[in-house]
C-alpha cells in the first residue's frame, strides 16, 4: 500500500512501505520528454546567452543525489557554493544526462 507525496501533483512520487522498509517510486518519463524538447530548443538558441537552464530534476532524483552524494539541492545555501554547482553538473551529466535541458559540455 502506498500514497503520493503530493496529492495535488500528478507527477509526484509514490511512497510505499512494509514493516521494515519504505520505497519511493516516480515515473520520470514526462521530465525526460521535457528535457529533450528543451535541448532541441537550446540547439537553435543564441549562444551568447548569459543564463540558461541546465536540467530539470524530479523529486526522486534530488532524493537519490542526496542519498548517494550527500548534496542537498534544496538546502537554502546550496546555490551560493560554486563547488556544489560544479559537483551537481558533473553528477547530472554522468548519472542523469537525459534530464539536461541544455546542451552543455562536460565540466
């Protein structure tokens, strides 16, 4: 038996549990499709842009990154540390390349 992490969000993850463990599951196909569309748009956009989106990260991926790498993407001070951003970009490019929304090269 399980429940959605957010009742009003069709894309939220599902939490299921038994007596000893819990499991988190999320369908990320819509996230991957969005990222692919954005990469296509990025390929024809002007390259002189100062800022651009890098990736779309579903909740389940953020939890996975926190568990595997100890990076809390939702921490208040996360974005102010350039080392965090460099590490996150490397993780996304290596482990989750289909969630990239731009055509950035390896860091």
